[in-house]
């Protein structure tokens, strides 16, 4: 009888201890946290450099091609100094936006220049990366897409432009419409009206 009572009192103590521990756990879970850990990191702002990679950058102005002016500009020490103070991300654009790891990867073969699309794509790519500014290096010959002004405003950061080439565009001819007879004969004159 004595052995049974000792064994029983051990169970009572153990069960009482479990109940007290459970009760304390419930109280701790219901209380507001007393200790909160906060982590803070600092990072440099991001500056995106967009380089026009379209065919128009092959035009020669005053004996120098626009692409050579861009290469000299990218190899200038000012971009090296910029990289010491901020994070710099290079992109090339024509009819789309592509990351640029090496300035020698510029092909100057883009069929169109769509700056609005490039700025929109940049906004999607660098979202939440701390974009601080955009530098656009281009001849400004946009010939496709929407309004770059709207895309620049949507980015919400300063957009700096570096103009390459002669600010006066070269003379160009475009045929607006043409009308001619549907039927023509060999050896006879054919009437053709063209509007430029």
C-alpha cells in the first residue's frame, strides 16, 4: 500500500507540473512580444544606364560615328567614378531592353528605337531595387512606340539624357502616297503622281 501511494504521488506531481507548464505557455502566447529584433541594411542607390543600340548610331557626324562617341563615353573615367558611389546597371535598347554586361556587346543593329518600351521594361525589371536615377545615351531618334515622356514620369526618378550626334536631323525623304495607272504599255509613257 505504501509503494502504491508513493507511485501515485509521483504521478500527481508530474501531472501538476505538466499542467503548470501548459498554463504558462498559454499565458506567454497571449502576451504581446516584449523583444523585437530589427535588421537594417544600407545599400547604394541604383543608377541605370540605357545605351541606344539602333542602326542610327552608325551615322557619321563631323567625321566620327555616333557609336565611337558612345564607346569613348562609356570608357571615360566619369562612369568609373560613378560606380564608386552608386550601383550601376547597364542596358542596351532598340526595340526592346537587354542587360549589357560588356560595352563591346553593343551591335548597333537594332531595327527601331523604342525608348518608351525600354523605360517601361526597366521599371518592371528593377522594381524594389532602389532605382535612384536613369541615364539615357541616345541620338534621340525614336521611331516606334509610345511617348517616352510618359514612361519617364511613370518611373518616378530623374531621367538624364546624353545626346549623341548632330542635334539637327539629317535630311530624309519619305513618300507619303503614290498614284499611277493600273495598265501600262511597253514603249509608252506612264503617268505617276507621288507626294512627299
